[in-house]
C-alpha cells in the first residue's frame, strides 16, 4: 500500500504500471461539494424556508440524516420523497481538485485509465457529466450498474471486469482510492498496486485516523 496526501502525487507513484484505475468520490473531486449542491437543489423546492440549505448542511456536519431531520423540523416531512428525488437527480455543481484534469491528461497519453465508482447510477453519471470525465478514461464502471448495491466495493466483480476491458494483467494495474475501509480489499487480493489517497477533506477521513 502506497500512501499519498495529495491526489497529484498519484502521478509520481504510478510508474511501472500499464494501467491506472481511479475511484471518483473524494479521490478526483470533493464529495462534500456534491452534498452541498444537493442540499441547494432540495432547498430550491421550499422557497418559504430561505435558510433550508444552511440547516441541511449544519445537520450533515453533525452526522444526522439531514433531509429527514430538517424537513421534519420545518413541518415538511410529507415532502421527503420529492426532496430525495431532487437530491438524487440534481445537476451537480462540482469541480475536480486543482490539477487533476491536467494529471489525467498526461497519464492517459502513456497508460490505460479506468474508473470504478460506487453509488446510484443516476447520481454517478451526473457527476461524470458535470466533471467532463468520460473522454479521459478507457473504461468507466459504476458498480450498481453491474447488478445492484451488492456489487459495490469491496466486491471484486468490477475490478475483474475492468481488467478484461483494459486487457492488462492485474500485476500491471494500480488502483487509486480514498476509503481505506473498502477501496483496496479487492485490488490487493487480485495483486494490483494500491495507492491510498489519505484525503484530509474526505468524508471518511475522521474514521481512519
């Protein structure tokens, strides 16, 4: 396991492999930005509550189920389904970490690139569109599209599928991710190089100190 503290350091430690596969959330962009964007989409449904987005974020920072708690507190509990739809189908206002697009551009000129990400397909596809990532990768897999949430990491199915798509031996592949609890179980088992982006801005940073 190679540990890095800036995603741009991934380029430095990927020498000697033919293919690099990346995680998406909190690896290439900050997932908190997606959460904020989603809360803005929810708040837009309820103009009668002008500080709803701030309330949602405050609840999120406390580790609470923000949409449930905040809508209930504002007498809007009957609108939870529409709020969840707005969150899940948002057009996210997100951006890659600085320098990531340029790094991926350099890497894709000399290596095969893949991306494996967990999550609801509609949300993950919206993120990929917002970040204009499709053209930088040889293959992109959203694990839920392989058969549902059972295929999310640490399930190895997506990694096996990616190896076949890129046509590179596992020992010549690397996986770059941020979640130490689940991202590297499958790639380590399969013999891939593992690069842990220990992201201080990530949603899972506190639990892995």
